[in-house]
C-alpha cells in the first residue's frame, strides 16, 4: 500500500484543485489541505498562519470502502504517479 496502511477498510479519494494530484487519505472530510502542495509552503510561515496560507485544497471525489477496493485504488493511483497509464479513469 502506498497511500494508506495495509488493511484499510475505508478511505477518501481526493483530487487537489491546485496541483491536480490524486491521492488516498484516511481523512473523510469534504476538503483537506493538499499534502503535496504543502511541501512547497514557506517554512517561515508561522503555525498560526498555516491554515490561512493553505489555499491548496484537495476535494473529496469519493469515499472508497472495502479492503479490496482500497487496495485496488491505492495500486492504481500509485501507478499513475510513477508514470503508469492513466487511461483507467
Ligand atoms: Zn496539491
């Protein structure tokens, strides 16, 4: 498993509005800060300003349920970022 721990039964499938990265997360909220855009954040921004600066939001596309489905999507998405074919979408 690439995005979530083994044996994950339920996770969210997110797509970032900023960088377009698609990923799985254990979060199940409508919107979460993009973990990939966050890496580019200015380290000098204080913790209080972090949420304000976090305009890179990943939207929940769908909730994936079931160990097999989670594993399948995890595999597909990790293949996509490592240069795999995205035609499966
Ligand atoms: Zn992003």
